[in-house]
C-alpha cells in the first residue's frame, strides 16, 4: 500500500515506532474508520484510565460516539476531558521463519482531542441515523426511528478529526538475512470478516422477508 507524504497534523499523533508505516492522509484515516465496526475510546477519571469499546460513525470531519445519559464515558468526555479514539483492522497473520519476526498486517487509526456533546435534537437524530446506516446502509428506512423518550435517554459525542493519524503494515515477513536458508515455512495468512447465515428473530411474524439492504450487504461480503 502506497504511503501518503502528508505531514503529521500534530506532534502528539506523530508515529514514532516504525514511522515508515505512518499515513497522515485523511483519505486513509477516513477509510479505516468507515470500515471498522468497533472503535475504542480511552479517557481517564481521577488518574484511572479506561478504554471502552463503542460503536462509531464518521460524518465528514467528525466521528460520532453514543452512549446512555448515565454513561461514565459520555459524562466524562462530554465535559471536556481529553480522549483518544482508536480503530484497528486486521488483514492477515504474518508468519516468519523466526518466532521474533512474526507480525500482523493491519490498518489502524488514532484520533486525539476533546469531544463535544451534541445538543440539538436534529443533529442527534442525524447522528443516530448515521450509526444505523454505518451498520447496514439503507437500514434506517427499514426500521422504526427513535422515539422522543429514546432520544432523550441517549447522548451523542462528536470528536473532530483534525488531530489524527493512521498506521499500516502490509506485505510479507521481514526475516533476518541468515534465516532465509532455514527450512521453516513463512508467508501471510490473510484474514477477513465474513458474514454467516442469517438468524431471524424467534418472535418475527411470518411472511416478513429479509430486507434488500441486508441481502446486498451480506452478498457483497461473502466469498
């Protein structure tokens, strides 16, 4: 994968370990965030760090994160405490001739900053639509929208992407020169996320077909 020559947006997100794998191009960062189904949000409360897995959705220059109004994650980061959002995609296991040089092919993104609490109902509803569409494009129009009570019980955070970076590893193993003569297999075991068979809800009324959005999303990701 070709790397971008864009400069790091800040010293805080500059990749220091294996800097040749760094990519500060927004197109790369956006693609990772858009493909990853789970992100992790890190923050600290009274010196105690927490890292919480969460659903996310990128819209333009911001990433939305949601949670309950009682969520410590939402209450803390929504109050202006600095946070770190990460997302990682694993593309393969890199099997080297030496145990030391085993690795993974991956794409990861890191976003630093202070999240803002989304206040307006219109933007909050738009963010919830983005979360739903993030899972299955087209799903929002196929299900009931959030009620006023559900909207009231949900808080949305927005984290700007102006301080973000990506790190990418691809290719085969990097063995020591003297190890290439060893009789040990080496190479890459590619990995991908593949959908399984659909499991209809046991309470689903008879005669309701699988929606087109689910059919299309599943078909596009099966071998």
